[in-house]
């Protein structure tokens, strides 16, 4: 309810959850809040990484439910979204094949591998490419982006890069709590003892490298 109240009339909510919970979240939480007309998309984030069971189809996707406050008045910047290759470029002609196509509601993007270049040590870190697509599609240069569960700070990083690309003045409010990091994790070994420490360290580094500034508030 707080997210709905804070959302602007043209705003969009992206709600990330896994396949075990997505149906309950849609029917019991988000449909009653936004109304069924407010449901815009279910984005399937598909990846091919990690262990594979041999007892059923391996689960290699997450779900992102997309809701808008006003079904007739919302931001969606199709031309700002990164293009992807056609699966059969020979069927569309050389010009369209060179330009690529708008992504569908199935996004193929690898996860952030532990120890990888992008990794912050946060266990469920989202890839920067996923959040850059979200910000490009659903925000305008002067908007405010709110991330209630900032985790590794990927949303704030994506907002800074969007501003760098289009000269925007977007602000990102990244909310986190001082939940302890797991003992022995890469983050913990690096001296980042809470999830908030991970968020803070990343967004400070982004502000230094990309610009945009960094401010911090502590709530009781």
C-alpha cells in the first residue's frame, strides 16, 4: 500500500518474485491493490546458470510482475529500450536485422555469478542489464525512482547510468536495513557486515565514478 500511495499517476511498479510465489502475489496482493486493469505485464527473466535437477524441468527463470497506477496514462519509452537480435534475421531484411528488435516479455539475461566482475557479494544481486532496461522503459529524465528493497544497490546504479546517457536528473531512493551479511560470504570478508553496507559502498562508488551525488539518511 505504501508503494501504491507513493507511485505517481504515470508510475509503474516492478515486483520481482520467483515461480513459487508469483501466483499468490498477483491474485492476493497486487490485483486487489491496483485492480486487474492495472496489470500490464508478467516479464519472465530467463537464465541458464546453476545446478539442474533430473527429476523435473529445471526452473531457470524468475517472474517480474508489472503494474501501472493508471492503465490509460503511464510511462513506457519503447524507443529508449536496448534492442536485441532477431532470432531469424534472414526473415526481416538487412536493415531491420541490423537495428534489432524491441525485447518481448521474456528476457534472457544471465544472473550475477558469485565472484564475477559485477558481483558485490550480495546473494540475490540483480544484473545491471535488467535494471537498466526497466529504468529506460519506465522512467523519464526528471523522475524519482523508489527501491524499497535496495539490496546490492543495482537500481541506484542503473539510474545513475540512465542520467549519464540522456542528461537526466532522476533521483533514486534506495531503502535498506542493517540486516547482517552471512558470515563467510564475500561481502562479510570484505568488511561489509550488513546489507546496508553493501548498498552504501556501491552507491558511493557509483557517485564517484559516474556522478549524481550520494546522500544518506538513517530512520529510527
